[in-house]
């Protein structure tokens, strides 16, 4: 879904925008909302080709956990979000206890807003090496999990999907969990929403890059993607500000074409592409990375008590 010519990575935002435009439910799309103590879980399921067409996304489940407490230093609240995330993730796969899983942290570890994936890998409980070198450390409810942060094309000179496919061909996982930073359509969603989906991911799509996808079709195994919005396009912020100004003075806002022209002129020095992120992004990324890594570890290693994770982390 594109707003002011800018794509949002969140299926929930795309759905809500379409719903507002049409004033009716969208055929081929099923929405379910469930509240929890600190937020809301919304599942947007695209069930047919028409839903794919209007939503601009593949058929599948898109689960969004909205919880503003993610931005706070509230460990107890974060623990609940970890449980909600783990339950949502577990509902997207069916794996035996002996399954082999690959966690991939997409993004550039040198650019903080894009470093979510590598940070998640840092905190994820990996165990594949223990099966070969320290089997005495293993116990029930612990799957074989490996993790990879492949970097980005500008650093490695290699398409990320090519690196991942090479690893997949070597270690043959039954599932890939790919974690990436996303672009949102509203600033309030930055570091406060987590999206999971069972359709894979196309790295860089939110900022206009077209890359080979990390999907079941490309990788040969199911792919679950996990993402958190870390940036918002400046065009969306400018558009909201202009419309709000007209609303305050009770005047009719400009039409979409005029608005696009005005914002295009403002962003012309950056070729029309300017992404905005908060100054606290380093701390926000750290919070999100710990929550996601904790949720992934809880879902993949149900037999390991949370208090024992530190024993296995390096």
C-alpha cells in the first residue's frame, strides 16, 4: 500500500488506509483484534487473489503487536510482550522438537535504524553447535537453532538472498525466521509495533529498494518474517502536518496531487527520499532486539526457562 507515493511495510496500516478510503470491509481480507494488558494484537489475513491485489501483499497472515510500553524501560511489561510475541510466532509454524531453524538478522549493523536484525542475532539463543560439540549441555525442549547476520549489499557486494540461500543449502533448516527493520506510515508506530508474517520478506522494500526476496519460493523452505518500524518517510510527516494545519484553521486541504507537488519540492534536495528516525533510536533498537530475541528463543526452546538463557548466550 502506498500513501503519498510512499509504501508502508505494515499490513495493518495498509488495511486501515484502504478501509478508511472505501468505508467498508475489504473482500478477501479477514481481520481479528485481541487486547492484552499492555496493547493490542491484530491479525490481518489475506485469503484470496483479490485481497492480494488490493493489499499489494501475498496471501498469508500478518500479525501486528502494538504496545507503546516497548519504548519504556519497563522490564516487567517487556516480559509480557515477549510472551505475546512468542505465542504469535508459535502459531505460525509447526515444527518437531528435532527441527533445525535458521534465524537471519537482516540489515546494516553500522546504521542504527537498520541494525535491528543483527542486534536480534546477538541476543538469540543458538544451539546448533552444541549438538556436535557439547551435547551434554542439551536437554529436552531445545531445538537446533543457528543465526546469521549477512550484512547488506553495500558492505558485502553480495545479494543478501544469495548468502542466505548458500547457508540454507548447507545446513538445510526446516524454517527460516528473518528479522528486519521496517518503514511505518506514522511516527507513533516507531519501536512500538512488531509485525510477524508467514509470507517471507523483501529487504529494503520500505525505503524503495528492490531486492531478491527471502521467501519460501526463493529459499526452498518456509520463511517467517519479523519486523519493527524504525523509520517513517518524511513525506508522510509533512503530509500529516499540512493536513492538520488546514484542519485547525477549518479550511479545505489541498488535493492529493497538489500535496504531492508541495512535498516533492520540499524533499527535492534528497531526491524525494528522506527517512526520519528518533534521536533515541539506539536505546529503542536495543529494547526491540531483546524482546524479539527473547520471544524467538521462548518459541523455539520451550524447555529452557527464561532465567537460564544467559547460560547459553555469549
